[in-house]
C-alpha cells in the first residue's frame, strides 16, 4: 500500500494497530508517541506489556490492546545508538521488519508508529528515518509515521542524501576509516571479498596514533578502491 508522515497525536490516527517501543524494564520509551499511548492505556497496558516477560532487541510482539482505540498493540525493543559498531543499523531494520511481519500476520491493514530510535536513542536522525521509510515502502500496509519532533518531520520532507566521503584517516586490522561530511565516520572493510560499509560516531585511539605499526600503509590505489566501495554500497 503506502506510507505517510504526519505530525500530531498518534492516538488520533485511525489505524488497525499501533506500535510503540519499550525499555529494558518494560516501561514505554521516552518518545512522546510512546508515552501518549502508555498514558491512554494506563495500568492495563503496563500489565499487558509486562506479561510478555521477555523481548529481545530488534524484535516485536503483540500485547493486549487494553483500553486503546486500536484493535492491535505491537511493542518492540528498539536499539540504542552506542558506537555504530554494534550492528545498530541492522537491528533497526530487524525492528521494523518484525513489526510489519507481525502486523500482516494478524490481518492488519494499517498501522501507526513513531520513528523508532531517532532523537531519544541517539541515532543519526537521517539514517533512522531512511531505514523506517525503506522498510515500509513495499509493505501491503497503510503505514502512518508520526513525527514526534518538528525536525523529524522536516527530515522526511527532504530527499535522503548519502553522506559525502571525506578525508582518509587510516586503517587498523581489517577496516579503513574515512571522515563523512555529517559529523560521522565511515568504516570500510579492506578485504576484497567482504563488502562492509558502516557509519560510526567516533574512531578508536589506534587510528589516532598512526594505525598498527605491524601493518604496512595502504597504497593510494587501495584507498581509491575503498572509496569506490563506499560509493557503490549503502548501509
């Protein structure tokens, strides 16, 4: 079907289901939409969430919709941005995939949710929005994303721009590091048989101190190849 991005109250969306994220202690996340749903559901919703007993990060489960104005309530454990090296982007993909798979299996035709992990979980908002819209694109659901903050809504109105690769910093073991023009860094696997391009928010001290002295410097041709690997692949 389709997806759209709106501003406003998630509770006013007329959908079959709503999805929210929860913390490790099974309390709703601090995202405004999640807090609004939790407030509307009250103690019944909190008991329904705690009845799940366990939910791994990146997965989703159905909870009793309690007194909510939706037929179905889906909860997920969205990932927190740590270093960019803990598969955070992949886990966020899994998060949406799990939500949509579950909604479809439950017979839902529409679902409302916020942009998980953005802002409150320290994810780069451009990347968090890109992942959400990509996963919703080809689903047979009417997906409504509620932008909890004006900057998220503004991000959705602009075409996604892949960060521009800047200065080569160095490499350590199997990864080369480059600056990006959005304040992050790109980590590119130097092994020809492995395609791995990952954004990270910092680089390790070994890159600052001149790389591993036991490894020879990368030739300019190899650095150019790694730049092309970045250009040819998305994360």
